[in-house]
């Protein structure tokens, strides 16, 4: 993602995760950023940008975390 502000990136990541129900790892790969960046964007920065969107993403991330033992990945 080139020439995109941090706020836009956080919103784009949130929409992607909500639409695809993808993991932090999957979103990081898709957007070409680190897992840490995705996590910080959607867990911290998004709260200050759009609280409703942040809550929606949190629901997806919590579901993914609860299901990670099924996927076999523990680093997401």
C-alpha cells in the first residue's frame, strides 16, 4: 500500500478483516505489512478513528483467536 495514511490503512485493514474474516497474519500478508502493524492499527489506532468499526473488528479477532487451535497457528 503506497501513499496511504496510517488512518486510511487502519480503516482498510478493518474492512478487509471484517469482509473476509481473515486473520491478522492473512491481513498482514495481503497488505504487505507486519502482523504487529496490523494488530496496532486495528486494536489501538482504530479506537480513536472509528469506535464502532474497532468493535466490529475486535469481534472477528476474538473469534479467530478462539479458533486458532483448529487452524494450527498460534502466532496470530
